[in-house]
């Protein structure tokens, strides 16, 4: 039921899927708040995605990590329409390169908003973002629309 990493279902060695599908994340949050006071819990939010080469072969395939901005830029470059999976609340697309099909899953403003809403719904202490060093303006736009951000020392 739970991923091998704290918040990654889709990861470098997994089959192609959302990094943190909201339906799966909510299952973990629901369990966590049944065991730990919600004010002690931070929800991890991924700030990246993965690009898998298809067909996926368990034990052999390894996805390439990419930033969210990079994922969108790549979709534009290859002319791939970005779709949105309602169940996972995550964007994704497929494209072809060098006679191989690729599948990409990443985060966008909608997926970030869904995760922030989940943290609010369960009254969690807050969220943490991994990896904050990747440029992702949609993250800050959504955060600043929903919350007053304070810098703390």
C-alpha cells in the first residue's frame, strides 16, 4: 500500500505513474493522523517528475528525473499534449524520441493545489517541498494565493 520512499509512488525504478498521486497520499495521511496528532505532521510535496522510456521492464528500466519547468518545456519542444489524471491529480504526457516512446509524470499548479488542500483538510502542521532548489514558479504562485508567507529565522 505504501511507497518505498516517503512520498514517491512513481520513482526512478518504478513503473510510470504520478510521483505522489493524491488518492494514495490521502490514504497515508488518513492513516498518519490516526496514529499521530496532525499538528505534528508535515506533508512532503515533490518538486520534480520522471521521464520513463517505454516499454517499462521491471528491474531494468530507470526513469530520468526532471524538474517541473523542464517537463513542460520538453512537452512543448516535442509537441506533446499535457493531460491531467483526475484520480492522481497529476499532469502527464507521452512522446517519442529515437524510436522509443516516453511517458512523463510531473507536478503543476493543479497538483500542488490538491496537495496543499489535503494538508489543510487534515489540519496538518504544514508542508515541506523536496527539492526546493529546482525553479518552479507555479509552486510559489499557488502558495502565495492561498497563504500569507512569512520568512522565519
